[in-house]
C-alpha cells in the first residue's frame, strides 16, 4: 500500500505535526498524546518507545490516515521560548480543537475524524468530540479520577510535615490560587510552572466527560499497565455503559506486550523496536471497521471483553 507521509505546520496553534495518508483513505485519526513533554511519537526525553509512531503506521496498514503532533514546547514546536510546563490544560484542549478544524479545512476528502487519545489525551478527546466532524473516540488508558482526587491520594501517603504542606497547597490550587514558596521536596508535584496546568485540569470530571459523549466510544486498557489500571476503565464504562470496553492481556501503558515482572515492563519504555500489542491492534481494527452510524445513546450496551 502506498502511503503519503508529510510534515505539516498548523498555523492556528503554532504546532508541528506529521500526516500519514494511505491511498483512498476517507477517515483520519487525530492522535492525542499523554501528559508531560511528549513528542509526536509518544516519547519523553528520558525514554523512547515510539508507541504513537507505531500506532500511526498500524493505522495506515488498516487504510486510515493519521495526524500526530509535538505538544507545545516539545520537539519541532520548541520555538518562541514555548515551555510545555507553562501550558494550561485549556491550552492543550484548544490545540487539539485547532488540529481538528485544520483537518476539516484542508483535507475535505478525509471526512471522518477519529480521536485517539492516550491518558491525558483521552480526556481531551472526550471534550473535543463535541465538534461535528468527529465520528468516533478511542480512549486509551483514560483515568477515571479527576486530578484533585489523584493528587489527594498521592499526598495522603506523604510523611508529615510534607503531607500537611501538600494538602494546604492542593486546597489553594483547587480554589484557583497559585502557591509561592514551594518546598524543594514538593517541587516535582507543585512546581510554579506546573500550577496553571493543575488549576485548569483539576475540576474536569472524567466520568462526566465520558457520560456526555454522543459518538461511539472505545475504552481500552492493558492488564500490565502500571500507570493507569484497568479499574479506571470499569468506572468509566459504568458512566457510559454503551461504550465498548476491552482490557488487553499483557499490554502495558506504552501499548507493548510485556511480562508480569517490573523489569520487562520498564525496559519496554526504552525499546523503540518492540512492536505494539497484537491484541490491541485487533481491537482497534474491529472497532474502526464496525458500523457505528448511530450515537452511543441509541446503541445497545456492550459487554466487557478481555482480549
């Protein structure tokens, strides 16, 4: 299959992306990356597994176009002194919307937009799905707790006096108030640069976001994911019982098949040659090729499927 692959710039939000278009494709997946300084291939500076590049190439073999991009201040979008740490969740949400609008305005032949989001990207996908050109959503490893709840759980395990300090800062942020003089021990969690992001995402409720979808939704998790467990998927399925839910046996957070031991799981984060889980790709292919011309609310409930 001939595949046209080009680099493009989205003037709307000053981000760079990579477009892959198989011949005769009429649908395009916009791939939305996880949290942090993630490049278009799904990598952070300290790891390289290329999970999103693998995903884009797999979609091409299925006949689907794809567009993936470097987040602001990352990779090719590192210009104008942009810093991803200074971006709010609302900035990232607007960027994703701008990319959908860019596709609609420039590639009219790709009339079906499919949002494929991982982690934070899955949450963004549920909000962008309100745009009329979006036909389906694939949410990979989507958290079911909001950021305030997640941080509260994390903070509750801190030793005193750090726990008390962290709880106070968390309460300030939940009220939309920036915190100064962050102790060095808490910098990783509450750095000044990260606070606008935390404030902007804190009150987005994943279950409500999923419940409000009116397009077909696939919730997919890995049984060996040490970052976002499959119980998150069960909680979101309860919020949106008409979603299709799959837990892929042996798959971890970067979509690779790994052993039950921690070492093999961690090693996959640094192995760009390890392919994606075949079970995961089967689930994606089946969902994309199925007829979902009606809304979630009009379709029948889907049962849990452990692949």
